[in-house]
C-alpha cells in the first residue's frame, strides 16, 4: 500500500475545520483554521520570492507560538524542508545548524535574534521575525519587495477572496525529506536527523488510532513541550491540528503555577508530559498529603485505604483539569516510586518510548492495558527486537524497523552507517521484551539526560567543555531532579605545583562552573561541582563507569 500524503491531511483538516479556532497563544491571540490557511499562502509567496525551491531548507528558532506553528506547516506544504531549532541553544550553535543545514530562510523569535550575528549565516536569503513576519534582514531585492508588497501580491493572486478551494498543497512522496531535526547544536556532534514524510504520516496515523477515539473537534490541547523536538511537535501539535482541536501554546516556560492555571482554565483532553513535570507535581500536590502519621495509619485499614486512594486520585485529576482521557509520559526514565504510586491510586497515565530518529514513537499502550514499569508495546507499522540471545530475560540493545525510522543523519554517513545497520535502527538503549510484547527499558547507553521542559541534554558535550578548564583532569555530569552537577577529579599534581592547597580547589572549580555556564543554554547549566579525591573507575576501554556515580550525593 502506498503511504498516503501527510500534507494532504493538513490540507483536509483546514478545509473541514475552516471556521473553528485552531491555534492560540495562551492569554494572547487566537487564529482559526482559515486564518492559518491565509498565513500559509502569504508565506508561500515570500518563499517564492526568496528563491526557495521544493527541497530547500527553512530554519525556525523561537519559543512555541501560533506563528511558529503556521511557519512549520507553510514550510512543509510548500515542499521545503523544515529545520526546527531549540530557542535555548547558544548563538554559535544556532549559526552552526543554519549553516550546516544550508537553510535559505531563518524565522527567528525576538529573544533569540538579539543574540545572533547575521554575518555568521552568509547563505541565508532572508531573516524573518516569527512574531509578526516582519523582515529583519533581506539580502535580495525580491525578498524585500515581496515582504513590503505582500498584501498586494496576495490580492493579485486571489482577486475574488481566498476560499477553501484555493487550499492545495505539495503532496510529498513517502521517502521525501520533510524535516531535519538536530539532536545537538555543536559542530562536532551535529546530528541532523532526516525525517521523511512517511515517518510523519505514520506517527500521525498512530495518534489517530490510539487517541483519535477520545478526541473531538474543538477540544482544547496545551502545548508545553518544545515544538523543536519531535515528541511535542507530533503529539501536542500535528495530530491535534489534524483532529480539529484548539491548541494553546504556553509561550513561557511551564512553571507549576502557570501549568495549574492553564489546566484549570482550558481542561485539556490529552496531556503529553516528560517525567520531571509529573514528578514535580506529585511531590508538591500529593506526597505531603500521604506522608503524615495519621494518613499512614489510615492507609493500613482496607476500607478507609481505598477511600483515601480515590480521594488522592480525584485531587490529582482535578489538578490537571479533570477532563483528560490520559496523561502520556515519555522522553526519559520515569521515577519508579512515583509510577507505582500513580498505579496504586488508579490514575490514568501511560508511559511511551520514542526517539527523534523515529519521529518519535516506538512503543505505547493505552492506560487501561499499560503494564507498570514498561513502555508499552511496539507501535503500529513498527517492529522491535532485543539484540540478545534471550530477549525476555537477557538485556540487549533495542532495535527497530518500520515506517517511522529516519532516512539517516544529514551529511554524516559515518553516524548513519553506525546507527542504521542490517535493516535495523540501533537505538543505543537497552531493554527486554516480555512474552506479551511489553518493552522494559533497562538503561540508556546514550547517556542522554532530559531537561524539565523536554530539552535533550548530552552530558558528554558539557564534560568536553569542563575537561578543558583549569585543573580539571576528568569529569562526569549527573542529574539530580531537574538540576545538573559536575563531578570532577582535579589535577592535584599541577595544583600542588602552583602552590595551591586542596581547599583552594573549591574556589577554582566554582570559577570554572561560572565560566562554563556562560557557554551553555540555561537548561544545561551546572548547579554545583563536587570534587573527587580519586580517579573515576574505568572500563577496559578506559571509559568512565558512569553508572557508578549517578547516585552520588552532591
């Protein structure tokens, strides 16, 4: 069967939901589906005058917003390739990605733009403000003319007004490149995941199958994860747009107070979250209520125990707006104690598993069938296997193949060959699959950490910078809650040669930390450094046994 067109589903949703509310900035502007269609057409005119051809790249870098979403859909429906960039990346990282991807246009948010240097991105035709689509820098007369005369050009193209029947978009072949999603902003580790249309379509189809029966046109959805990541983009934006929902973008960082206010007001139908958000809410809203002596005693009485559990579940549901079918948790390992509490009180949650390379879904189960501790079963059109002699009991690498898998890494054949081997995508994650097909992740060989708002954090990149600093011999970066800490084995010999005492090293390391944090985005900065007096334990290959240090007291 030929994979249906992803862009045609965007087109159909716009036509079917023409007069419904589509995208809103929370506490800000609202756009209906017909408004998004009109913006898309105007952006297409700008693309044409910017010499953008199908297959050319267009970069987006800014906070989640309705305007961001419109640019993303405009890019794909034109036949260009979207390059979403995390707005929290440092300026040089953004420059690197724009250049590496050979983007022709950059749409950028106000806060990001003030730190960028246009001269560092010489191949761009133009730079456009996401907030109002004003031209920040135009490098050809055609681009400047198109932006200055956009309403005139739009009126000439649609003299009898813009209607539903004018909405017709680039189809996109199944293996045609749709998105390049960078897993890292640094030059040495730039891995641009090449996502084809079939992967976008398959993830959309998965969401329709799994969540579609529980969603209705006009339902509210809150987008709180970065749309520059596939998890938030696929399941807080693309699916809901195609289902006729009203998507609200939290344009600020989702603190618990902002989240609780938004949940109470909007009562979202599906909630997508990363573990740290859920764990933070549980620790703030639930654990204090059940840790008192009286409640602990009452929980031992069977009849009262159930009533208390029901009450806790009711209060927790209320905190999330009390209208959601389920909360889907993904992106990183979920705290076992918190998960067992949720399961014990009968809370409607489930845990999925995905990677950017699969755009993103690999496994999932509805909350009613979900087995605690697992990540569900392989998603439709995907096949999972464990690379071990006894996949049910012996941990091995998780391998995957199917419609969701990427084309490879952009301009990185070595990494592509390492990751896509023998027809299988090698995830780098470790696990087992039980006799019923439930996947249990046992470790992440990639060592990736996850920021509180869903940002990928690669400790090796931070360690590379830290290891180059004054008197640092070697280091490990660990995560405690939502904070990062550096564990450092200093160069004691050099310190003593300089006449420094051991106690002076703490001042040196604090200075290192301050300097390091100026080079890192806010979510990847270190909260402290702990000094080790002995070398870290190593494997025969001389790599640090990282797992021995993850629970270090800091």
